[in-house]
């Protein structure tokens, strides 16, 4: 009928989840005790594949923020008036926008060129 107890595979807990052969969810065994979570195989042995996949996104994001910084600088140099809802938007907003967008762009360019 069944296999003897000495041949039966060991299970971690009690219930259908423990008998299914799949690891328990969230690292909890069938009885609520913490079961070891197996390590995830790393792709870093073949080069940093995960970061290489993100580099184009970093570059595109950096270019977008660089374009926004250029638009703020253009407004600062030319002095284009911006009116929203009857209120004039001052040049100070463009200055802070230029500084913030340029800083984010530089951070993203450095992230794209980093070799970890």
C-alpha cells in the first residue's frame, strides 16, 4: 500500500502545504517555525547583468532631466514670463528647478557609468 516510514521523505511541517513538496511561503514552516530560505542564484558571476539592463534607463532618465535643466536655464537667460492662474511665476523657481534637475541628471549619469 504505502511506503514504510523509513523510506518516506521527511516533511517540514504538517498539512497539505508540507506534503506538496513546495517550500513554505514567507519562510514559515507548516507549524509556524522559521524554515531556511534557499539563496537566489546570482547573475553577477557572468558580469553585472542586472545593472547592465538598467543602464539604458539611467541614461534616458539623465537625458530627460538634463533637458528640463536646459529649459530652466533658457528661461533664466531669456526671461520668459510664465503666468499660471493669473499669478506670475518668478525666476527663482527656474533657478531652483535648474539646480535640482541638473543634480538629478548628474546622479543618473554617474549611476549609468558606475561599474560595480
